[in-house]
C-alpha cells in the first residue's frame, strides 16, 4: 500500500504499542488488529497548500486503484527511500526554539539542530541530532515547551526493512 501511495520517503515505525488496547493512532490500531494501514504526510507544519493536498488526493486514489476499488492507474514508487529508524527530538526545556537546519537536510550524529534561548536571546540549550540521517521535519514556530517535538530525524537504508 505504501508504495502504491506514491510518496518516496517511507518511515518504518516499530516503536508503537503492541497491545491493541493501548494503541494511540488509527494506523497502529488497525495494524495491531490485523488490518493493513499506513499513515501519510505531505507538506510541512500542517500546511494545506495545493501541491501537498494534490499529493494526498492522488495517493489515496492510487491506493484505491491498487486495491481494485477503482478502475484507474495506480502509481508505484520506483525508488523508495526507506527510513529504518527515526526519532522525534524533543525539547529539553521551555523557551524560544531557533533551528539551524531545514527539512530534508542531512545531518551527522551529534550535529547541531538548533538552540533554545530564553526570551532575551541567551542560549540555554543546544539540541543535537541523535544519529546521522535526514531531517524529516523541523518545528518552525519559536515558542516551545519542555517535552514538545522539535525535529524528526530519520536514518535512510538502501534496502526495504524486514518485518
């Protein structure tokens, strides 16, 4: 299904709860109950620009065609980018987030992702990449609270990850 959807970055998430009674997301709940499911995102920061929405619409129609629900062409990703491990980097403190990376940047392990400052601009914390990978998203809004997501770093692999 994920290849039929047509987006090239595929994050394999193995960190979701295994107990069907404690799943938190629709796709996780479905998979834990033996139903195929995927979660897709397009754009960034909750944007609803035409291109992002069009990618989601085309993907949904492509999956429906792949499943035989529609008589239409199904697009298949030819060269997916498999993300075999990913981590949401959270804020160690409340303050003002000042990222130094952008979405799609490649970073080394320990690379600076951004700084947290107090309201006067004094740096209180530096936030670094947990491992080498691609920045899949980075929060663009400055005010942050301790524990909030700041960025999402994914490690790419050449081969489709095994179940």
